[in-house]
C-alpha cells in the first residue's frame, strides 16, 4: 500500500502527493485560467492554459524532486508544493 498525501487548503486540492506521472488539481470555486509548475529555484518548467475547475497534469517528464504548482484564477492565485517520486 502506498501512502498518498492529499492537500486541501483554502479551496485547492492536489493529489496524489507525492506523485509519479499525473498530478490532479481541483479548485473549489471558480475556474483555473493558468497552471504553472516551478522548480524550487523558481524556474518555470510548465505552463498551460485552462478554463476548468479540475485538471490532470502530465508530470512524467519531471525528474524526482520538489516542485511548486501555481494555479491562477480570476479572483485568486494558489501555490502549493508537491513531490515527484518514481
């Protein structure tokens, strides 16, 4: 059995965390305009446009490590840390 952390803070849910190939992102209210993934040093690694409240992001190209996901919505910006493990 694998331990999977689910982080739900202030209207955003990301799972699984740690993740392997897919990261799920749900926003409780509103729609996501942009999704960005950053390295711990602040390098933008992925950016995609959205118009949904739920997204699946393919992270299979990211090496093991810690990252930040940033979800930009009309009325809020959410930033959460996640981990990639293989």
